[in-house]
């Protein structure tokens, strides 16, 4: 047994880690005896990527990543539901016998490493001809074209029944038609009736402001189309969260997104780490370019860890990770995280 400092998602706590039968480890929060040996570093659960597309990457790589949870924001709900079920089959980080494969569905292969928990939105809801209906990368079944309130109600019921934890709406005026205010507001209200928050891909002049005004819960991308005013930033900081996805941009769009995020964060807005995994050659892991961009926007230290939303390290099903750190914990760097191993307990 050794003493540890761990991050609980909001701040630092003290506890102990001990070995358990089967070669695993268990973290407990408790007062630490002064004489107990202490781990060199700090502990977190696996990190969260709040914007991924698992059908566009090799999802088997999640098992050996630093990610403890991923949120898929656009894919075939049937495929994602199977993937989520198989990936949640483990009961604890010490259970290495569970099989996570469904070869017929083309989902995760067997692994003795606890894979990331998977949440999903299911299919994009978009107007007829709207984004991403004309994109070659969009997997079959990954969008639903919604023209009426009845269409919206059916699509939301389908996603909810498949196990979706949120609804994804496309509002990309740069790439095609978008919902009018009335239908977008109705979609948000219908989703609320199923206790599903709505995440909007807002792209094009005024789309981020419109999504916020109509009641969206989150933006799938930090606004990059235009520089928001300070008043618009303040309004959004009080009403919805932004998923970063800064590293997918280059040039002026990247600069605009980083500027917006910096002011949004300074205004008290909730910034969530997300990469749009699958948009280009992105790692199936924590993305160093996204971390670099967040730091450039002023999101660092404890704020960066909060954006990464680590899984609860006190949950026996969570993998535990060690981050090198100085005693004041100001430099706990997620890019230097590694899995805690039994050898770490031998201090």
C-alpha cells in the first residue's frame, strides 16, 4: 500500500493505492498515515475525448490509450450501440477475462486492457441535403434528414431507443441548408423530453450565436468561423459548453478558434477537450496538438485536467494513470501520463 495524491475531476484528494487479487490495484480516499511510502507522481482516471467518430478510426486502439471515455458525435446508431455494449462488458480493471469482440459488426477485438467507456449521439440530424449528407466520409446510417417536426420526433426516438446520451444536430451553413429557428428550437425541446442534451455543429456566420440563443447545450466545435464579440462570449459562457477541436484547424480558422476559446475560458465558460477524432490522421489517444492548442488558449494546469474530464479513479472499473508532478502539482502534464502498474507500488 502506498500514499497517493489523485485528481477527482475537480481537484486534488489524498488516498491510498493497494494491490488486489488478480494483479490489479484499488484506490481509496482516506487519511494517509505519515509513515506510509508515497507514489512519485499523481493519479487520475483515464481522460475523456468529448468528440470522436469511432467508425472513422481503428477503435481497437482505445484499449491501450490514455482515454477512459469517448463521446461519439456522429455515426450509425446501430453500430455504435453494439460497440458501446461490448466495450462496457468489463466489470473492473482487474477483470481480464471479458471478451469485447463482435467480429460480424467489425467492432473492438478482445483485449485484456480495460477499454474506454463509450457514449454516443448516434446519427447527425440535418435538413434534406444538409451537412454531412453529401460527404463521402459519412458512414451509411450516420445521418438522418429531417424536414418536419414528425421527422424530428422519429429520429430523436430512434437515437434514444438505441442508447444515445445526447443528440447531434448539424447547423453548417457553409456546406448546405440548415434548420430554421422554429424547427431547431423544436428539436432541442423534443430532445429535452427524452432527457437528451443537444450538441450542435455550428459553422457559418452567426450559427454559433443562433445555436446558443435557441437553447443548445454544447457546441461540437469551438467557434472558428468568426471572432465572437465579448458580449457574445459572455452570453455563451453562461449558457452552454464548447468542445475544443482546435487542432483540426490551420491558419486563420485556428487563430480565430483559439482567440474565442481564450476569452470564453476567461469568462468562466466550460471548455471540454475534444479532437474530432477521425477528422484526418488523428491519434486514437490523447492528441498532443489539441493539448498544445488549449494551452495556447490559456487552458492549462487544473483547468486543462478538468477539460479532459478524467474518469472517476475511485471506480474499481477505471484504469489508473500516473502523471509526473512536482509537489505543488502545477505541472501535472497529461501528455506524460502512463498506466499505473503493480511495479509502482514497490517503493
